C-alpha cells in the first residue's frame, strides 16, 4: 500500500518546503503548489487524501479554492493563515474547510491535526461500532453506515468528513442532547477549548443540506444553553 498523499498549498516557498520536510518525516507523500489554481491542476491528476491550504495567495486564493474543491470532493481541508481572528476562522469553515491552523504554528500541532483529519476521513461512520444495522432511518433522513452516506428523501447528500461524523453521532443518538464541547471531543477526537463557533458553523452547513427550511429546522435542533440534538421523527411510509 502506498503512502498517503498530502497537498500543501502556499505561495511562500519556505513554508511549503518546511511543511513538506515535516510531513515527509512522518511518512506521507507530499505534493506542493504555490496557488489555488496550481492546486486544482494537481488534484485533477493525483490521488490526494488531505489538503493544507493557505488563505492569501495569487491567482486563486485559499477560500475560493476551497469552494471549488467542495463542488466534487470531500477530502479534508486544513486552512492555514496568518490571521487568527474568529471571523476568519469561521469564514474558512463556512466555505467547507474542516480545520484551521493559524501562523505561526507549532510543527507538532500541524502534524497532530493532519493525523486527526486523516483518521476521521478513513474511519467514517465508526464512532459507534456497536450498531448492528447498516441503516438508521429518521423521518426523511437515512444514514447508511456501510455506504458512508446520508440520504435525504432518498437522495444522497454530499457531506464533508466532519459533517458526516457529526450527523452520524447525532443520528445514532437521536433525541440525545450533546454540548458543542462533547460533539467536538467525539468527532475531532481531541480536547475541546473554545469550540462553540467551530461546531456551530458545521451545524449550520449541515442544516443547509438536510433541512427544508434551515432557519426553522425540523431535525437538527439547538437546545439553548445546552447544545444540539437530532429530533426523532417517525419513519416515512410509502
């Protein structure tokens, strides 16, 4: 089996070189690009398992590239940027990124986040292995844990790895309220700290995909002051 391939995209060649050395030492195959356009060209010809993507770049910036990648690809994307404000982080996550690392970053933090995202991406649906049925039905929603997909009214929804994990957790525990911190710990598999905004953005994106009216959700509910839950619904009959 070949090494997992990672694409590092940054117009600062010193940074791409440093990350390439770091990830190569961890056993990954690393491709590099200097802007979003070059990244798209590499994705078209190489099998990449994860992308580390800078925000500020010429030709095609990181946020625009994220939107374009998400049109037909759900591989993990880690946004890399010198900006550390919550608003910039939320913007990146809103456009489809799975995680965010601010420059300057500690090398081992980046490695840890890469490993976490790859682990989540390659073990989709394995949060609760005790469930025997491969399909969990809740009203209009059907979670197929073998096919690793969510069906809404029979139509497959394109979810990122992180979105699928959140939906899987909540659907397999329908009616149970999870705090943002607990969702983060179960899905990201790391300790939570000031994670409300991160989880909220992913919840918002999921609602846009599964709800008839995302502003008045029938399924993914917020329990004010506590957290989030998947509302139970009777199974739809033909």
